[in-house]
């Protein structure tokens, strides 16, 4: 038996692996940070064998205990299809039990979205005449920050921004972007064509390349939470936000979606900018319009569960959605998806999955079209 994590987004420490029924593991913290919860590792064992893996420091993870309640880990034999496996949390240990049908199996907090796949997404997108990749700059580890510009940058067109994966462990955000981009670039899709008649899209599929490759949950290469950097980013600590914010200032912005995953809530939901100083009736009407549009196009979305709404003037202005709404006077939303399952439409085999995140990305285009027409 051999357990390893020496690959893109890998994260695990092996404490004990002498017996298949008593494997003890621990999750590494994000570099220069106390955040941890993302795990991704490979177990090379035997076919037709039960393995019991105990993550012994789960009780101290960033979103414990709520993040582990009702949670089931994902596993894959081929790194393409990720299914849920029996998982339980006792307050300190997260125990994964799985009967191997093949010798080698991968386990993760959610289905990984690799840096290689990200590069494929960028390269494939440029095959469309409507899409131009733009190099914004580099991260602290020297990786590319790439923005996709989709549509004609005519001054009269609305400028729609969609960014994702500020928190690198929230891989469902980039699966969402894959679905969103794929449909937007389909020149036979009527919704996409109608949107591109009147709008230009600025898309950043991965806001945190370094944290993604390093196997972080929430931070970049130097332990900085990017979604607390929007008021005063720097090239020394948060170049990812600095570069994207600079592009927003140069290009302009009329609407922004910031795509995330939520560790605790088993639902898809939106979080708006109600607590910003200049929030007004017009922004409330815009928020309500988009929310109703999304409700009308997919049962995967709901409005009963979500974050508490900030009191007037009490928003955290270092957060992307709040900073954008205040700076541009524009509709800005944080879109959250679950690490667990959508409790409104549960799927015992796969839970919330890459394919469902991709489909939600496609459905958001319809919601945008209804909201903007």
C-alpha cells in the first residue's frame, strides 16, 4: 500500500499506513496560513480490498464542524468520473471507508480542476473568433493570469465580468466556468448570440493559479485570502487581485459575478451587496431581477438558504462583490455552490458534481439574457 500527493493540487500527510483498516492521515495547512480543508491524494493498494482512511486533524479545519456535517468525500479510478464514498465525522476525525474495485484510487475534497485542464480551457477558447485571451501578468509563483475577452469591445456595449476560484479549493467554480464559457462560445446557441449582440464578457476562470497547484483551500502562494484584498491589493502580496482590478478599471464594468463554493451549506445561492454605503433601490431591483431570472431557469437554484444580509453600511469592503458594487455602482453577486450535495435535488452517487456545476454555468447565461433583455 502506498499513499501519495506529489501532483497538481495534491495535499495529504501520511501519519500511519501499516494496515488497510487503520490508515491515519492529516491535511497540510495552506502555506503561511492556518487555513486547511482541501485534500487530494492517491492510494495504491489492491483490488477487492476495503480501506479505512482517517483524517485525524479534520476537527481543526477551517470550516469544521459545519463543513463536515453531511459531507461525503469524492473518489475516482480514472480521474475523470468522481463519485461519493461513505464518510463520517466524529467531531475530530473524518473517516472515509471505501472498497477498492481497482488497485489505484484518488480521493479529494471535491473533484479537482487541474492546472493542465485550465490551460486546455484557455487554449480551446481561443479557437472561437469571438474570444481573445489576454495576458494580465504573473502570479508570485510565475504562473499566468489570463483573462478571456468574449465579444466585440464596442464602447456602447455592456461590460459583464465573471471571475472564479479566488479560493483555490473551490474547484466547482472553475467547472462552472467551463460550462459557462463553452455555451457562450457556441455560435449556434441563440442565447449566447443574443447576449453577444449587446454585451462583451471579461472572464477570469482561475483567479488563484498558485493556490490551485499548491493544493490550498483558500489562499495564494503567500497565504493571502484574495477575497479580502479588493480594497487595497498589491503586487507583493496579491498580484492576482491587483491585475484583475486594474483591468476592471481600464475596461469598465456593468455587472459582475464572482463564483465560489461554500463548505457548509448544501445549496446553490447568491450573496449581494446590500451592506455597501451606496446600495439603493435601483441595485435592489437589479438584484431581484437577476435572482428571479435564475429561479425561473433552473431548480438547482434557491433563495431560502444563504448568508445573512449585511446591515446598511456594514459590508466588508475588502470583499470583491462589495468593492465592485460600490466602485462601479453595478450589480455584483457572489454565486456559491456546495461541496456536499444540493439538498433540494440530492444525488446519492455523485452529490454536487462537475457536470452539475457546468450545467449551472450554462443556465446562468439564460438568466443573464432574461435579466438584461
